[in-house]
């Protein structure tokens, strides 16, 4: 079951048409959220990011798009799928209403909410091999639009195809300055000694919710030094650890990059702190 503009429908039902602006122009945004026992992880952060992104894309925000209303709609969709007590992945897409060419005929929006079951209620650390490689065919532009979760993900799609064809679990994206920006599906962090480094938003990385939570956690720890600075590809093989973050998987340690094998000690430590942060209802 999916939720289309407040109406719960069968996922097999046809409710979009060929004039959909998300399909035609990528004129759409999305949020991917983790929900456990009807609690949306970091809901306030997701909501504020969605509202800010809609404003940047000059979408008209409906008066009923309050934090409480959208939370209710998300949980209604979870309930309609009988997953109230299960861990689930929720994707909420917002697209501009049909009509117009490049210039929209209507700046109003519609939304779609869909849910899929997850395996674990909390974040776990995978021990499986996880190899990454640079994706050099196309760049991420260092700019504001690249930080938004829009439907324009062609670089990510092509990087995912490249990774699959060459036997890698993930790819690392570069910007036009040839700095490492992010992974295909999340933000990238490097560990060298007690210093943890991640690219700044100005380099074009996604303004990730899990990234933001980790920055909050790290800012309160004396045991680590945090740096938001550009990352050169040459730094990757010199790092002690690499890990990738997103709201669904939490922290994913990289095991191999070219000839370098990485540890996961800091990843494991931070994952424990992240799960504690979630259980204690840390800042949204």
C-alpha cells in the first residue's frame, strides 16, 4: 500500500501519468527515513531538510504540510501496511504538479509515501567485505543543488552500474575540482589517527541526516578531532579507516580501496554511540 496525497492506495494501482514533472524533468525531491515501532528516526531533521529543499526549488508548500501532519501521514502508511511494530524504510517523494514545459504551469506539489520492511530495528555493523573505487566518468557539481535529495541522480546511477560491472560494492564520487565528495548512497568519512574528516557541503555532498547526527555526536567527544575539509583522492590510501553513512544503514565500514585494507575500530565505536543517541532520543 502507498499513500498518494493522503489517500492510501494499492501499490499496483495506476495513479501517475506521462505528464508527471518528476518523470519529465526530475522536478521532485525525496526523503528516505527509518521508522521503528512507529517512531521516525530524526524526524525533525528530515522535515526541516524537506521544507528547506522545497523552498530552494521554489515549490509552493501547502498550508497543511506541518510537521505533525506529515508525521501522521507517514505513520498512517506504515499502519496500512501492517508494519507498526516492525523496522521499516520509508520513502516520501514530493513532485511539482503536472503541467507546463520547463516553466511549471502550477507550483503546487503532490506527494507519495511508500514503505519497505528492514531487518534490524537498530543500526548494525556489517563484517562483510566492502570494496570501493573512484568513479571518474562524470562529476558532481560543487554547488547548492547537489546537496539536495532531488530526483536528478544520474551520476549516482551510472556510478552504481560502474561499480557492479567492475565488482565493487560502492563508488566514490568526485566534483569538478577532483575532490572526493561522497559515496553513491551516502556521505564519506575518513579516519586518520584520532582525526575524523568529511567533505564540506560546499564541495557538493548530500546534506545527509546521518552525517549531521554524527557531527553532533563528534562535537561532544574529546577523543576525536573533527574536520570538515575537502578530501583529495590521494588521502584515501593513507587513511586508517573509511566509512559511509546514511539514514537506513547507519555506518558502513569500507574494507578495501585498491591495495589498502582498512580497520573498523572507530566505525564500531561510533556505531555504539549512534545507537545510544537514538535510544535516548537524542536531538532530532
